[in-house]
């Protein structure tokens, strides 16, 4: 059983209250930071920890913090990205609703490190009930002297607010999130300037994912070096994996980075295997935007090594034979799954969520959805598969924000690994579109 | 409280006004527009589950912005309903992980039981509007439906679907929000 750095107490009765959370060692990192450490020393510990952004990009958090501009007399902000919307990902919702004080503690300690006196948690609008939980917990933290003026007599002031979105995946992109927080449409901004220089209200801003912020207390308490001892190589610490799809035990698992993928899927400690006694067909390992891999490539790399749940191992082989850890949204598909249908579903998602600013994304996602719809419904032709691949390629790299790539990658990967199944839809539309149809294997195409 | 025809000049309740004041203080004074989304959520809860043009004008007035600044936001974010809705809006997640665990079948079943169609108007009895939405971040508990602030999860059995619908059918007031003493009457049932 791996160590649980974030979720050890998640099932303790009343852990969502200040009192119980505090009794279990809560808010120690705030005391330690504001009383015994300088802000730069906190940043240093986070750098040493090797913590990488848990929202999906995996960029080192400490490094991101060190880029924050600090012009004299200009307020700066910490904004927590709680706009969890990447299909397959549901860890932040669980963490915030069950352990609201962990996020709040992380926000206070991190805000101190960055010199922010006002911080926001931007939570997706669908999670208004979690916003209520957070606001209640924040009120308790104010009452206990951990928020507000002169926190614990240290002279440090911090106000913390929760702000709801309105239903838009794109607001998970950090500059779209900031636009949204300013009361506007969630259109991503051109970069540079980066938020570290001109973010919220054109002031220096750091935007971090919920899980990244939630890891800060343990890093400050135990030291960055201790945290870095967990994991493998540059994948340090623990990661919350949202396991879903055709698994016996879907749910949130906090794993030490480095668990073999095979163990994660099949062991009873984790997902307990594939439901209904079926075989595994494919996995999308890091949220809907990362490349799908067939069973043989998710369990083992192309070189035949065991695939591990780490940033490096999952991306071994690049996009030819690998994928990404991403947000840790782990979607398993059994042998009866139609890959064309699933790809169409994801393309419909990205088309729906494109903000419309950049034509390659606005138009391209529409074409992807349309062509995939046609293939899935038995009206495709042989050329469609190549057109799909070509449209995906032309979206990639040609948009302001990464939604373009997020829309293109799943399509490119599905064709790369499951081209036979697409061809089956073209050549045998009646069989392929029968309700409950299962691709019989490439022999049918011979 | 009317819902299908919003009053010509709607007004927020005193409780909602106080809540809006509290929210606006969270942002720098010259950045009152930041309260746009939270205030739109309050407006939708106050005025029968949707935001009529008059309601959006009221939001503009309260925030001190031009009405167009509200319209461009309300049409961008999917949570704001721009047409009258039934007493309960069932937001059915249709994205991949839910689809893998039966959301397509769930949608058909809900259409059959309620008589409403996804993307169409309320059911004949005015109780239900069906709306398909994208990922609700509850993929491990699929399939999922959201009604107002509540998630109904693992709706993969007849019993779970029936339990949700009968809970909603008997609900006279929507659940109270933290700044309210009591939830408002569920709009259409009150007509």
C-alpha cells in the first residue's frame, strides 16, 4: 500500500470541519511558513520537491512560482484552477468536497510564498455545491485566525475567495480562466505576456491546479527533499488518479508515482480489473485529450518494458507508441467498445467547447465531429480516414491555446492504433452500425 | 414567482441583494464586472431557472455594465438557460466516460418517462426539461445527471432513475440557498 500524502484522512468523520482537520495535523504548514520561513524559503522547498503541475501539463510548480514578477507596490495574485472539466478527471471535485481545509491550507501557505494578499479559487460553475462547502470552511479559517489580517500574528494578510464559472471547458486554460474571473467570455489570451507578468487585472499572477496546491502543505511540513524521495526520477510524490470507464472499481486513487499500469488496473488494491470479466481493449490514461493506447501498449512500452504510472514512462515512445500522464484521468475501455464511437464522442466534446477565436480550431473541430459522425453512422468513405488525420494535423500548433491539440490528438491516435476499425466502418457499414456491434478483428478486412 | 413570462421589470429579493453585495466586495472596487458569473447564477435561481433578457438587463444594472456585456457572457457559458424551462432541468452528462457506462441509454429512458426531448421545451406537465451537457467531473460514478446544485450518480438501474424522478416530482420548493431562509417555490408548479 502506497503512502497517502493528501488523502490519508479523507474518510475521517467530520474532516471537512476546521476542528477535526486541525486535530489531524491540519494548518501546521501555515504556522511553520509564516512563523519560521521567508516566502523564498517556501518556494525553495517546492522547487526541491520536484512537484509538477497536477492539472495536466506537468510543468514544475516551483519553477512556475519563480517566474512571478514582483514589481514594487503592485499587488499579485494566486488563483487556484478548480475548473476541473477534462473528461475522465474528477479528482479535484472529490478532494475539495471532502477535504476543503486541505486546499485552503495549501492556498494560504502558497499565497504567503508568492506574496499574494488576495487569492481566488476559480471553481467550475457546475460545482456550486462544492463552492458552498469551501465558503463554509473558509469562514471557519477566518474565525480561527488563519485568514484575514495579521495571520497568527505574523503581519501577513490574506483574503481568500471562491469564484464560480458558468460551464465552459475552455476556462481550464489559465488565461481563459482569468478572463472569466474578470467577468468576460472565456477566450484564451495571446501569450506573451504570460500571467506571471500580466495575469488577473493585468497584474502578476500564478495559476495552479487544486491538487498542486494541496500538495504544498506536506512539502512544507516534511521538506521538499522528503517529498522528492517518493516516486521515480522526475515523477516525484503522489498523484490522484481518477479511474473510470469499464473498471470493476472506478474511483479516486492516490498512488505513489511509479506504480505499474498493469498493477493499477488489475490489482484489488486499485481498480480490480475490467468489469463483467471482459478483456481490456484500450486506455486513455491522462484525460480525454491524451492519445489512446491499445492494451498491449498501455501495459508495456514498445521496447517491452513494464509501463509505469509516471510522466516519463507513459510518454515513452512519444506519440508513436506512448501517451501522457496528463491530469490522471484514466479511462479504461473493454473489448466491446467501439473506438470510432468513442472518438466521435470526444470530437463532439471539443467542437462544443471550442471558444471560436481561432479558425483552425473553430472549423477544424466541427469537421472532425462531422466526419466521425458520418463514419460512426455508416456513411463514411475510404478517403474520410485520411481527411480526418489531415484535419487533425492542421489544427495542431495553429491555435492560441492547447484546446486545438487536445482536440487533434485523440483523433490522430485513434487512427494510428485502430485504423482497421475505422476501415471496417467504411467497408462494412451495416455490420459496424448494428446496435452493440463489436469489431471482429482485422481478419474481417482481408 | 412567475417563470415562463418574466416580469417586465424584475427585481432581486432582499436576500439576493445582500448576497450580491457580499460577492461584489470580493473584487477590487473598479472590477465589479468580475461578479458577472456569480450574479448570473443568483439571477437564474431567483427567476425560475432561466435568464430572460429583462433579467440580464437587471444584472447589467446591478453590475454597472452595458447589457451587451451580460448577453455576450450568458450566451458563452452553457449553464445559463436562455429560454423558459420546466420545474426541473435534468442535465445529462453525455461525454465519453458517461457514454461508456450507459448515458445514451439513460437519455432515451428519461425521454421516454418524462415525454420531454433533449434540446426541446419542457415536458407537457411542465415538470422536466432535458438538457445534454458535457463532462460533469463525476466520471467514476457514471452515468450522471445534475439538477440545480445536486448530482445524481450511478443512474444505471431502474431503481436509481425512479428514485431521482420521484424525489423531484414531490419537490414543492427548490432547496434553499445559503442566503435564503427557504427555497423559492418551484416555478411552473406555482402557475
